[in-house]
């Protein structure tokens, strides 16, 4: 029964992966003007002109997004750079508590995420309705290079979200046990992530791997036993 309940729970979470993030809709974009329109289309020259004319670089749309979040959702690197140079708050959270780094991490946009970190976005912010981090989101999704870059940038390895899961646990319970999630797990363990941290039911990453039949993950998690 426990196996069935666990599988049902994590399957539901996996099905909703990324659903909490809400990029601007077509309707919202059609109503954008000023900095929001310039951010969405990547018009960095217009951004500079608008800021020089007094536009608020940290303005919010109806969902709490700043122009920097809009640029991130549109993967407009140079617009993001222009906004940061104009004083945009690179650690701002939008209405669903996502920052630019986590938006880029979920999108597997390594170049944008690297730029955001270079522009001052803290890779260790607590983000999302799950009170997680960009590293946890990337581990969940199996984004190997994003995980490696976040580790190199000093993202916290053992942050526990409000599901009481770490990046290691999410790589197991929300992963597929395949090559990408194995590489994510390897990167986390090699960096020193704590493989012993259990969820709120006391189930360890090793036990989760065994419950899900992920033999290779279980083997890696046993190595220091």
C-alpha cells in the first residue's frame, strides 16, 4: 500500500512539473507596452531609452512579473542585461515566487541562467510555491548542465523544501532513473550533497530509489554505506 500511495503522489507532482510557472500569455503580451513590451521582444535600445525617460525598471504586471521576469520567460538575454544595467532588481520574485535564475533553470536555458547569475541573481534564493530552489527544480527535471552550473555557483546542496525534499530526493522521486537523472545525482553526490537526509516520513533517498526500482541510483546511494 505504501508503494502505491508514494507512486501516486509523485506521479501527480511530476505531471504538474513547471505548472506553477506562468509565462505571459498571448493576451497579456498583446497588452504590454513600455518596458514590458521591450523586454518581451528583446529591444535593449528601447529599454535604455525608456529608462532614461524615467520608466520604472522594477514595475510589475498583473501577475507580479517585472520586465526582467518577462525577458527571462522570453529568453531575451540582451534585454535582461540592459535591465540589470539600468538597475533592475535581479533577486525579485514574481507573483508565484520565481526569480530569473529559477525560470531559466526550469527552461533548461543555461546561457540565460549563467548571465542572470553574473548580473547578480543569487543562485540560492528560496523560490516557488514549494519553497525550493533553482537547484531542486533542475534536479527534478534532470537538467544536468543547469545542475552543474548551479553547484559551481554555490547553490545550497541540501535545502529542504516544503515537501521536505532535497535536490537529491527530487532527482530520485521525480526523476525517471535514466541517464540524465543519474548524472544529476552523480553531480550532487560528488559535490557533497547529504544522501542521508530523509523526507518527512523518514524515507531516505536510497529507500526511495529502491521503492521505485531504480537499481543504478540505489547503487550510487549505497556507496558510502
